[in-house]
C-alpha cells in the first residue's frame, strides 16, 4: 500500500475508490478532496438557496465516505456520486416545498443590518475579472431559473460530464427524456442569455 500523500495524489480515481473500499483512510481522504469542488459546484448550480450548498456538499461527501463499500463497480463511481447528489437535491426540494416561509412586510427582521448601497466595487480592478464574474452570476441565475428536471439534466451533462445513460439512471428517466430535457434547457438558456453572450 502507498505510504506517502504524493502517491495518492497521482493515483487514478478508480484506484482510490478500490483502496477506499479496503478501508484505506488516506485514499478516502484524497478521493473526498478530489471530488469536493465538483460536488460543491453541482449544488451551487442546482440549489436556488445558496446558504444550503455547503451543507448539501458536506452531506453528499459524508454519504460517499459512509457508503463507499456498497459500490459494486469502482468504474461507476462518478455515476454513483451523481446519484447521491441528485437524491440529496430532490430531498431538499421536498423539504422546502413542505415548509413555506412567511415574511412580514410590515416589520424589520430582528438584528437586520442597516441597508448600505455601494456603487463601486473596488475589488474589481481588472475590468475583465469584473465582467467575467458578473457573466458567471448571470449564467448561474439563468440555470437556477430553469425547471428542476431541466436544471438537473443540464448540470449532470455539462458540469459533471455524465453520459445520457448515466443521467437517465441518476434521474430515473428514459434516455429520450434526458435528451429532450437537455435540448430544452439549452434552448431556454440561449434565449435567456442572448443579450449577454
């Protein structure tokens, strides 16, 4: 078994999965480190409540660590991980649909900070960086505005790199349905973003 961290960093994903299944904690740690950015990115595009993204990411990675032994084929790790992400997202949707938040328009919330208007963002010195981050925010908002099924399909395809078959498995849909959702999501995004891109 490998002894230093450098060897783990160079390992292919499948090998890390196999070692993790053999209770190699360093391999599992490297596997989690490698995947956490992708998981976070997926949730940040799926969830319209950004305050939930970190919790959802943590829960997904916890489930990976806890259930890695149950994965029969290490080659299917990415699909399995995306199934976890999709299931957690659907669970979150069901929870948020059950509890409807009410906000009084008459009173200010307790401990609310005073509203400040800032006309210039001094951090955006390089013009390109400012435009790029603004465009990224616009694209993200357009994706979040998509209907859930379209959003999940386009994120699993474009951001997670899954095949149509893998997306169909993760979303319990037919391949035809997946292709249709992705095509419709792309058309909707093109319409919404045509003034920006």
